[in-house]
């Protein structure tokens, strides 16, 4: 089975992008405030979001961007994967 990247998003410097197009940016906010505002901007309804750590919040935002507007039967569940990376591994979590 061949692997293909069909969609991608990035969150860098308090800017959320999908395939290079900016969806949300607020460079004057803290990371915590940015993630909350981006969450509201996307209209996601998931109350546990506010109890998550920073890394999990960014992961949820990424998945919401990538899976919106895609029918659930488009791909077999076993053929979908998400790759998450950052420059500092779990440094934020380790510090906390």
C-alpha cells in the first residue's frame, strides 16, 4: 500500500495554516491564548480541550483543520495517519 500526503497544516509563530494558506493568526497573544482563540475560530465543540496540555491542544487544532470538510467514508480508518513534529520534542511538557 502506497502512502501519500493528501493534506497538511502547520502552526508556527502563532499562525495556523492549511496547505500554506493562513486560517488564523494572532501574533500578540500567548500560546495558551492563541490555542483557545484558534479553537473558537474553528468552531470546534469539545469541552475537554481546555483541560489539555499545550501539545495536545495543538494536535487537536491540527486534526480539526485536516479533517474538516472530509466525509468520514472517504478513507478507510486504517489508512489515515497524522504525523506531528516540533523542534523541541516534549520540552514544554518536561519543563512543566
